C-alpha cells in the first residue's frame, strides 16, 4: 500500500537532480507521474524519457513530457499529459529552474528575462490550468520550489533571488485562494547536491546532501501525512528540515493612532521596531 496510490503527479524539471528524485519517490509510493523536462542526454535523447522509462521498468507508472514550461503552450501541456495518460491531476511540483549568476552590475537584460521566465512565469503557465482542474475535482496539492537565496539573499543572484522570492509570494496567495477548494499549496526551499555542485563535493558530502532526502520531505508535503497543512515553507536538506516563516517585531503605535511617531521618535524606538536576532544569511543554511 503506497502513500500515493491512485494519485497523479506532475513534476517539472524532473529529468535530473531534485526533480528526478521527486519523480522516483512519488512513483515508488504509487503515484502515476508526468516527468517534464526539456533537458537532453549526451546522445540527444530527452532526460525526461530516460527517467520515465526507468520508472516504468521498475514497475511504476510514468510518462515523459518534453515541453518548455516557460511558454504558455508548454505550461498547458502538463495538465493535458496528466489527463491524457492518467485521467486526473492530484499533485503539481513546480521544480524546474535555471541559474544565470552574475553580480548585479554585470547582469544583462537577457540574464534577467530568461531566469524570471523559466523560474517564475512557468509557475503561472503550468499552475493555472492545474489549479482550475483541481478546483473542479475536489482539490490537490501544489509545491512551488523556492530558494533560501530568494528569502535571505545571496551574492550574484539578483535575478535568481527575484524569481525565487516571487515563487514564495505566489505560494502565499495560492494557499489563500486554494483553501476553499481543498487545494493545499507549499513552498519548498531545497539544498541538495546538483550537477553544478557535485564536482566540488567529496562522497561523504554527496551522501549527506543527496536529492533523495529532499524527495522524502516532498512526499510528506504532498501526501495525507501532512493533513490539512497549507501555506508553509519548508527548508529541506539531508542535514536539516525546518519551517521558514516571517516573524514580526512588537513595533510601536503609528502616528495615525495619536502616538508620537515622527522620524526622531522612530529612531528612539529602534529596540521595539527591529528584532534583536542576527539576520539569517545563506551560510546559515549550509550547516
Ligand atoms: N540543488 C540545490 O541545492 C537547490 C537549492 C535551492 C533551490 N533549488 C531549486 O530546486 C530546483 C531543482 O534544482 P536542481 O539542483 O535539481 O537543478 P537541475 O539543474 O539539476 O535540474 C533542473 C531541471 O530543470 C530543467 N529545466 C530547465 N528549464 C526548463 C524548462 N524551460 N522547461 C522544462 N524543464 C526545464 C532542466 O533541464 C533540469 O533538468 C530548481 O528550481 C532550483 O532552483 C535547488
């Protein structure tokens, strides 16, 4: 008995990396999976085809979708693949993402546009048709991949952080709008060994940061194990699993409340306006 028997999942960017681990994990728990990816193997074949074929060879259910999700047509095709092949869509994992890192003054318009289009606009393209279907069919679960880079910032990633901060805000709204239709929506900020970072890691580190550890938390998020939880952001790596959320300082009454809140009064009340803890940096998530 799998945790996802009878469910159908769409996972973007699932031809390798974290997305591939997600696809394999959800399929191993009984979900039928649409494995989306535009990426290709060295012989020119699609990585999505390879992953889907391997899941099927292991007795699972999977189909490849090789459309570019940064386009409206590619986005719509994800729901269509799920319906054509498996008849429903219960889970959507918006995972595909790209990097074009440069320090801000070196960033060109193309670097900005391509990252926003693939990482953020794709979420609109893919999610809107799926959300509409889920609304009419009793709900579902959507997980949007964000990054600590977008939440606390990271040098050289203005475009990437903007896209991932956008994904986080997108989740917050869909969680509110989806609540009355039984659509749960999460943000997932992963940290895992990737095609880029693998050459820099020894075997011990690669095992600790294996993508499978992220996929296990995804399984919790999309299965009934997480109950009615929605709107949360989980940071997940092989080292740590924890919620990230905004907290407010106590603050002071504003000027409209008859209080003295001019610039000098604000400066004098800094101990109530700001929180005393040090601000998190990207390095806090590498521990
Ligand atoms: N690996 C990490 O530590 C880490 C940290 C923070 C966030 N993330 C995010 O997690 C997600 C997965 O990261 P990863 O490390 O597995 O990256 P990855 O590069 O290994 O995998 C991303 C996949 O997305 C696919 N893709 C890119 N553009 C696409 C498009 N237009 N249409 C369809 N597929 C497309 C790629 O071909 C690739 O296979 C990304 O959104 C990434 O930003 C990863």
